[in-house]
C-alpha cells in the first residue's frame, strides 16, 4: 500500500467513524420529537430506525442539553424554547443525560 | 459536628423552634412572606455558588455551581414576574432573616477552607440545604399557599430543587469515592 492509498483509507475510516455515531447533519429519515419539560425527557425512551432523527424541544425555563453518556455526541445548550436535532445513522442504544442536571437521563434505541 | 448535619439541623431548628412560638411559625406565613423566604433561599444558594466558583478548582463543583446560579436566578425571575403581575411585593419576615444569618455563618466558615476540604463541605452543604428547603417547601409552604399561581410556581420550583438535590447527592458521592461523577465527561 502506497502512502496515497494509506491516507485515502484512513480518511474513509475516519468518515465512517464520524458518520456512524449520532450527528447533527441532514438525514432522510423520520423525525421523532422529545419534549424536555418539568426536568424530564418525554418520552425517556424512544425507539427509532437507523437514519432517523431525534429533535429535542426545551420547554422548561432553564437551559438543558442532550449529551451522549459515552461523551461522543451532544446537542449543546438548549435555551428555553430552543430545539436541536441529531441523526442516528446506526443501530444501538444511545443513553444520554443533561450536562447541567445529570440526574435527567434518557435513551434513544435505534433498530 | 459535621457541616452537613450542621446545615440541616440549623434549618430544621429554624423551622421546629418556630413551630413552638406561634408568631414564628413557618406554617403561618402568608403568600408574600413565603415568596420572600423562597427568594432569600434562592439568593443564598447563588451566594454559595459564587463562593464555590471563586474557591474551588474542581470542574464538577464549577458545573454544579454554574447550574445553581442559572437555575435559581431563573426561578427568581419567574417569581418576580408573577409578583409584578399580581401587583404585590414580597414581605420580609423572621424566617428570611434567620436564613440570612445562618448563611452569613456558613459563608464565613466555608471561606476559611480550601482545596478538597472546601469542595466536600460545599457539596455536603448543598445536599443538606436542598433537602431541608425541599422539605419546607413541600410540606409546609405548598399546603399553606392560597394563591393558585403562586402555588403552581412553588410546585415547579420544587421539581427543579429536587433535581438539584439529586445532583448534589451525586457530587457528594463522587467526592467521597474520589471519582468523577458518572455523567461528567462533557463540558458546557
């Protein structure tokens, strides 16, 4: 393998790694809504298909986040009435929590 | 006496001693006096949080302290907006004054600490303080509030403060175990 092939392979592997975890990019799948209210994610467990998106809407009067428990994805700060969404391209169970209120926990199950 | 117990006992003493004297009974405070106590209790926790930001180097303590400042300010803004709508002013009272006096002592005591000793004391006090205030709000204030909107606001506030209590409990445990909290990898 020459250097060019090696670098191309590395770039491909990196792209695959990035795209296989939840990300904010555009996806063609359905959008599933999770409401953040009364310091809870509603629903706390949501089941979706690979390629679908989850949209969080903060309806509390303080900021929240949806932050992956493995530390590899994060909506960032969601101010009151703000929304953010992430695409889940691969199957698996993605537990998450609020970085400001770590007793707030929930999970996205991707089939 | 451990500080945690001190904080809890101090607040409980304020409440139970007050029950003995009818004039100083938290259950007999009116809505505007209760609002004043809540506003005072919020500001006390904000004060503790600023002290923590100044004294601690622990990122989890900082995260918790920033959350306390943000959330308690948000609750106070909601309370002030409601009082403005009701064209009312919070009324100073014996319990607010006792809470302030207790806070002065605790701030002086915590200010003399540093490093891990400060972190542990701050975390333990946050747990004890939220437990005591939540108990007061749930069992004494909410049942005695007359105005429906004020009662609803206290209900919402209680949910927030119970989340804080849980967060403080995680923080105390993590400091005792010498480990990072389970959910502390992401920084905001």
